[in-house]
C-alpha cells in the first residue's frame, strides 16, 4: 500500500494535489492534516483537523500506515498572516519542522511547493525569497531518498485571487500565446498534477536524481503535457 500525506490541502495548489492523488491509483491511501477539513471525500482519504500548525510535523509519525510521500503546499501571504514575522512562522519555520519530522518518520519522498525567481538578484534578499530558500536548503540537507522541489511562477486559476488584476492578465495570455503564459504563470491544477506526477516517478524509481527541482517548464511538462486526455 502506497500512502501519501498532504499539508496545505485546502489552499489553491494543495487542494489540487489532493484531488489528483484521489483521482490516481498510484496512491492507495491519502492522509491530510490541516486547520480546516478539505471538501474532498473518498474512501481512501483520512482527513485530520488541527488548528495549531506547530503540531503538524509531530503528527507525521502517528499516521498509520506511514506515508511514503509527503506533499507540503503550505503557504500564506504577509497580509493574511498579519505581517512578515507571522508569515515567517508559517512559510519558513513550520515548513522546516515539517520536513525534519518527515525525515525522522522515515518518509522516502518529500515534495515541497516553492516559488520561481527566489534565488536571483535582487529578489533573493526579499523576506519571501529568504523563506523559500531556507526551506529548500533544509530539505536538501536532510537527504531524503527523494526530495522534489516545484518552483511555479504566478499561480493562476484560483477561486480566490491574491492579485486579481495581474492574475487575470496572465491568465488571459494563452489567448495570444500559450508559450508566453507558461513562462510567467501556471494554473493551480497544472502545478498539483506536476507534483503528483513527479512523486509517482520517484515511487517507481524513475526520478532523475535524489534532489529534483522542477522549474516552470518542467511543471508544464509534467502537469499538462503528461495529463492530456
């Protein structure tokens, strides 16, 4: 039995990761831990609710059966969190604790949804970039059997937009050129599918390396091109 666990399952990308996991037969048991329960329902889904995000990491070892793959799509904005300090606790501190707990629990594959453009100059000096870089570097140092980092551009197709006008403009670029849109932003469904496709390859021993980074072009390939009807 191949089990996956999802953190951040009620967000834009996390909900799509969960939906994709439930739709594929690659994972027979799905666990979620979140502040509020997901809307999805399935016989193979066990959804756990915990309002205190600092407890999430410690709950991994109690999951039965133990997940072979963990997906971390946790993320918030400075405005939603109430400032950079609170955002740091969620986007950086809790994600690092989650990764460490997964490693200690014997998780084989760890999948983290990061962000594109965080390591360039001068963006690497911004607080948001530092959060993502810190988590990525920690995951790499933990030396999972497989660690998969996704770096999407602007997330489009969300029910609740974080930047409505900009997301609308980027979301409309496919009318002019799909290739141009793909270089700037990716649909939330595409990102979720890419995360699951990559994890599935790792489970099957087909991952190209232990530490695998999917940039925007890779997300398009694994999230759209390999899921065409």
